[in-house]
């Protein structure tokens, strides 16, 4: 075994606005489906994205607008409904969903938390806008569990955060260097997570046996999923699909 059990269900965006879907077997660390690429385009330039569940993705645009994308199928083809506009003011550089009702976003280094009140939320279902704090200068962002975040910095640090509320959080350094090559992190749960390198489009697998202990001592690399071919500009995994 090189990972947890289950799968990573990964949505992505292409530079031209098309959506992709890929599945990774977290036990073997191998890609088991896709990438399936949509024919249709989102109709806007995506900036950040967070997968809520198997057929619902939130995506922001470079114009600061938030959209909900409802996926019809991601099997032999990828088709989705016309994106639903949820509102403006979403200038976040990074988004992630923790699978337990909380959406996190970072805009200009400020981390905010929102409560998602429906599987396919409208604007009224996104509540509880809470400023956690400033100073979150992260290059990537994903969630490893309820109110646990994982990210990298341009200096190469791999950092874990436990979020309790506004002004109440803890920071843990899992690695002090070498992670600056990652431009996307995705985590399906169970301690498994994946890093994408834009240079060559490779994806690499990792396992943090206890992702909520704030320690990097139990973190290991478990192999390369693909050495190239992942040309997506954004990636986001459905949370809590692996154990």
C-alpha cells in the first residue's frame, strides 16, 4: 500500500476554460480514470476553485465573480450545466472546501471561512463570512480534514493549519523547503494528498499518516502518479473520498 484506501476525484480547468475530471486510486497511487475533458467552456476565466461533492464545483473568475458548476456526467464524457452565477466580490486567489460545511478562501493574504448550507448552494446558502486572520501568504491551498488546511509558500515551506475561528488558529511547519515547485495541492482525505508541478505537468503522491497531529515526521512521498500530461491550470479534489 502506498496511500490510503479510496480514490481522489479531481476536477480541473484548462487554460481555455474547459473542465476536466480525473480519478486517482489512493491505494495504488495510479490514475484510474481520465482525464476526461469537456467540450464546453465555462464562459469565464477561472481563478480559483473548490469541489464540494461529486457533481458540484465552485469556481471564481478573474473578474471576482463566483459560479456554481453542476456536472451532469464525468464518465465517458464530461458535461455540465450552464454555470450558475452566485455573486460578486469573490476576489480570492485560492479556495478549498473541507467536506464538513466550511469553505475557505484567501484574498491578498487574508484567510476567510464561510459556511456552506446546501449540496448545491445558492448565494443564500453561503453564510458565516468570518475573517480568520491576515498573513496567509500561500501559493497553494487544500484541506486535509474538517477545519484543517494544507498549503505551500513561495519559499518552499509545506504548512498545516488548524482553524478554530476568527483569530484562533495554529500553524505547523511540516517541511521547511523544496515545495516551491508545487502550483496545486489536492487532498481527498485519509492523509493522502497530491502535488502538481507546472513544469512538465507531473503529479506526485504523499501520505501523512496523522494529518491532524501538526507533525511532518509521519509524512512520506509515495511515488509519481504521472510524470507529465497534467496541463490543467487549477485542480481541486472532492474532500473525504479516501480513508
